[in-house]
């Protein structure tokens, strides 16, 4: 049985540093990995082949650790995936990312896939100066505040880059030396905006894109918003060509090429413990896999509430998790059109504004009011020539959607009785298409060659994220940045690598979580 060679004192120190950490001391981790001795004694099971799980497994297999990934679906990627219908290949999640030009780039480089991926810049992006000018033109009396806010969020993004270069010095003491980071750690986005501008419409414009973080300004961690939005303003936003599946496939290939295994169509049922430490994983099909450590890419809620033996998780930790809320889900309509609509919808992504303000919009999304909630339309053909076949268009309509309206279908859905569910899904699909026809593309219905849609239950089915959550736990102040649930858990040998853990959701968050889980494992083995 594997036992952590780590004292309680250093465990606490490492945990505190890691929770706050954005940096990887690669030479130290590589040194520890090299000194591990016979790596055959360290079999690891990774539950889930989403980005966090794939990343952790790729690090492990490249370090010579025998790793097995179990994935309940037939392909890698979790949300970072695509699917085909007729002549069209539809993107499931990716709209934009900065993973190749921020601190996450080092992860892709470590894993040898940075050069293999093709990133295309989003068309029509505004940099900090141009955004400040546009908004100052509309709100001249708030010019100073607008510039101040944009400087603040880009400054936070710069400080994160600085911190990520401070190898091995990323505990609270280090973060204190970054005034913007330290200053924002306990603020909501509404707090941050309120420090710079007064007009509510302007605040909503500065917070636009809030949907990409799943919470309105009154609840969203300002750190999380600034890290992501400041980063895209500073470095630009990109798409992965041809689809996000390329990233997932590249990670999966790294794992298998360096000796790791990925078992598809294989679901984990439980995690076995011996003397309080991880001993292996029980599979749904009755199989068992021995392990000295388990990395969970599956949701933290599922792991702690369903996969571990009762009584094995400290009550205060479970209480903490019970206090967190689950992030919002989505209702999506994918449309394969028999016309090139780039002249009709002239931008890559555009949103329908309700004029009711973000807080009211969020409540509407939570209630699943697809007839009136804000929604976005994405015309992927603006990204690069040849996204769709000539003369065709690949379009999505996306509405953030709470789980409550779908809860009533849950039991029947899981039991395979889906008639009522399909009826409701069809009704809302039609409603969203009708809105897009009215708001953006006249005659849309007559152009539809292929159509598909998804609900929060679809998200659950393909990723097993409870309530179809798209960013793990909500990125509230009490569960973001230094407070985000640590990748090292109180169960010996169990680590989190997903949107549910540190540092959080999104492609960059999930990948960083995978790298952190790997780092902590190696530290625990060699410390
Ligand atoms: C519509 C949509 C749009 C988005 N847009 C963006 C965007 O533009 N940019 C961005 O950065 N982020 C975006 N995101 C968020 C981003 O996709 C996710 O935060 C991220 O991909 C989550 O990765 P993850 O590692 O947590 O794993 P997940 O993608 O949640 O995957 C978890 C994996 O674990 C597997 N699994 C679960 N339980 C088990 C089990 N018991 N046994 C075996 N396997 C199991 C699942 O099948 C799944 O493959 C979007 C998400 C959605 C849904």
C-alpha cells in the first residue's frame, strides 16, 4: 500500500500554497518525478477524459507513471468535443480561448502539443484602447472610470502572468506582492465595477460576456472575470482549428503514445479505500483497477457524495461542498444551413439583448425562459474559410439555462422514458429558432438542412456533470482563486482535476487543474 511520505506540517503548507498557486516549479516537480524510483509501484487511475483528466494523465504517462483513464463516453474531451450530422461537424463548447498565449501555454508545451495545435484569432476583436474609446464615446462623463476599469482588469491579467513565472513562490506571501491580485481577491465583479463607473448600462456593457463565466456581476468573482476578460483584451481570443476535438485528441494521443491507457465506454462506479487511503477503482461493469492514487475529472459532487464509502470524507469538508452552488447549464440549437449567411449575420458571435439588465437576464436564464431570455448566435464560418462546405453555414443558438425546469424530467429521462422530455425540448428548439429568424436571419427555417439541440440533461448524459453544469461549482467569491476547492483532497491519494476544482472552469482552468493534480501527486510521493 502506498503511503504519503509527507508530514502533516508540510502537507498543510503545501495545501495552502497550492490553493493560492498559479505557478509550476517544473524543475522541482521533474526532479521529484525522476527520484520516484520504480514507477510501476505507482499505478494511477484517472476518472474521466475531459480536459482536466486528459491533462493529468498526459503528465503522468510522460513521466513514466502507469496511468489508466476510464471514460464513460466513446471519445475523449468531455465538453471539449464535436459531433457530426450530415455534412456538418458541430462544435459542442468552444467559442474562444487563450490557452496558447497565457500561462496555460507552458502546459501544452510541456506535453509536446503546443506546436501541433492550430489557433485562429477571432475576427473583429477589440483591444483595451479601442474598447475604452468606443465606450467613452457613449459615456463621455465616465471616461476616466472606463479607462480605470479596463486598466485594472488587464493589470490583473498581467499580474497573473508575472506570478506564474515565479517558480515555486506562489503562496499567499507572494500574492501579497501583487497589489491588484491581492486587492481583488474578495470582490465580486459588481464591487469592482462600482469602484470605477456609475451608469448601470455602462456597467452591463463592461461586464458583457458575463455569460461566458455563468454568473451575473453581483455573484461572479471579480478575480475570475478579470483573469479571463483581461487576458482576452490583452492577448486576444482564439479558436482551435478545425474543432476543439483536436485538443482532446492531441492529449489522448500523448497519453497512449507514452504508454498510458484510455478505456472508453467504461464508467467508474466507486473508489475503494484501505486504511483511509485510495486503493483502487470499481467499474460499472464489475471490473476493478488497482491504484495508489485516483484523479477525478468526474464532478466533485459525484466523487464525494456517491463514489467514496460513507464516512470516509471529513464532515467539515462535505459541509463546505454543500455550501457551494452548481454552475448554470445550457440549451443549444445547432443548425446546418444550406446557405452562406455571413452577409446576413456579419459577426462571429452576437447576442440578443433584452434591455432588462444582466441580473434580470440571469434570473430568466435560470428559469429556462427561452422565449425571452438573452441568447447568442454564433456563425462559425467567420472563423476560417472552409469551416462548412462551400455555400453552407454552421450556426449555433445558445441560451444559458438553469436545471430547475428540467428536474421534473430527470427520473424518466434516466429510465429511458423520454416522450414528455422530447416534446418540451422540441417546443423550446422551435421557440429559439423562431426568435433567431425574427432577430437575425429572415427565412432561417427554409435554410435548415440539419438540426440538433441539447438541454441540461443532454449535458449530464454526455459528461455526467450534475445538473448539466458547464463550469463545475459557481465561481463565486467564496469558491474562486485562493478559495477554490483544492486539487488535493482530504482523502489520501485522491486528487481533483476538473472545472470543479482549482483553479476553475473553462479550457484553461480544466487544463491547469490537471497539471496541478499531477504536481501535487508527485510532491506527495517524493516530498
Ligand atoms: C456550451 C458550452 C460552451 C463553453 N464555451 C467555452 C469557451 O468558449 N471557452 C472555454 O474556455 N470554456 C468553455 N466552456 C467550458 C469548458 O468546456 C469546461 O469548463 C471544460 O471543458 C470542463 O472540463 P473538465 O476537465 O472539467 O471535464 P468535462 O468536460 O466536464 O468532462 C468530464 C469527463 O468525465 C467523464 N466522466 C464523468 N463521470 C465519469 C465516470 N463515473 N466514469 C467515467 N467517466 C466519467 C465524462 O464522460 C466526461 O468525459 C463551455 C462549456 C459549454 C458546455
